[in-house]
C-alpha cells in the first residue's frame, strides 16, 4: 500500500520536476487543480452577481465554510476542460451542446451526492420548465452551455497561461499547500453540514466531536454561509422512521 502511494505521488510530480520548460505544462495534475480552484472562485463571483441581479441582494454563495470557493463550479470547470478538449475545434455549437451536457451532469450529480450524503439540497428546480428530478433544468443547462463556450474560448486559455507563469518551485509547493487546505476545508464543511442536518432532525450530539461542531458551527452561522440550503421532508421523515425503529 505504501509503495503504491509512493509510486502514485511520484507519477503526479515527476513530470513537473523534470520539465525545465515551466510549471504545470499541459493537462497535468497541477494544471487541473488550479483549474478546479479558479473555477471555485469564479463560480462564487458569477453566482453573487446573478443573485444581485435577480434579487437585488448580496448573500453567501460559497460551498465551503472557509473562503470564496464553490466546489460545484470547480468540478464543473475540470469536467469542461477535460470533456471538451476533443471538440474544442469543431465550432461553437458543438462546444455549447457539450457544455450543456457536461455542466448539467455535474450539477445533477453534485445535487444527488449532497442529498444522499448530508440530507440537504442547495438548489431545487422541481417547479421549473423541463427539469430533471428537480436537480437541473433546461435554463441552467443553457447557462452551462454559455459558460462552457466562454470557458474554452476565453477564460481557460488565459488562466492556463497565467498558471504556467508561476515559478516552478513556488508553484509545486503552493499547489500542495492549497490541496491540503481544500481537502480539510471540504471535509470540515461536510461534517458541519451533516451535523446541521442531524440537529434539524433533533438528533443530539453523541460524542465529543459532535459537541465541538455544534459549538463551532451553530445554526446561525450555517444559515449565513448556506442561506439557500434546505432539508428535504422525505429525508427527514425517513431518518425519523429509522430512529424510531432503532429505538
């Protein structure tokens, strides 16, 4: 197991350490991580502007507790970057349609994983035109198409060149610092959301970790960070039934 991890680490880092031409050339791990990170930030910016335009208010659009990061857009940026490479030269229509499919799939999958894992939803489109189980719809698929077109033709080339200008040693070290930060950030955020979901169902803290989470991340804080997060009634009813059966 240890040898496997060593070989994996060496695989991801060897190309960068031996490549004297610069940092993060091509679609390597380093480039994809920075694409993920920048996508997280750009997603928050886009959603904040959209919220201000449609609701005339500013509210948190972050997907994690620390920093202006929304992983849904980060994963979406990576999916668009990888998925559209083969059709990037076929014309705007192909890129638009491919972005619709990829972006809508990422949105649907993230919503499904969030509900199954934490019993929460951050968006729900059940009452909208041509929605898919309330997790995505045609309008937002069009938005993904437009974003993908802009991403492949404008933003990705600029960001790619910018990332490659980072000094090599600095880039490698900074990347791994940020990788650890984002892993911890996402893990802590996930635990806090899971515990928040338990509190809404009346589940008391059963261990020291749960008590600490309740103290550090109370409902008021969670509502400020995730103002649009909801708790599906079906999930709460199923959880209540399981608790009753277990007793």
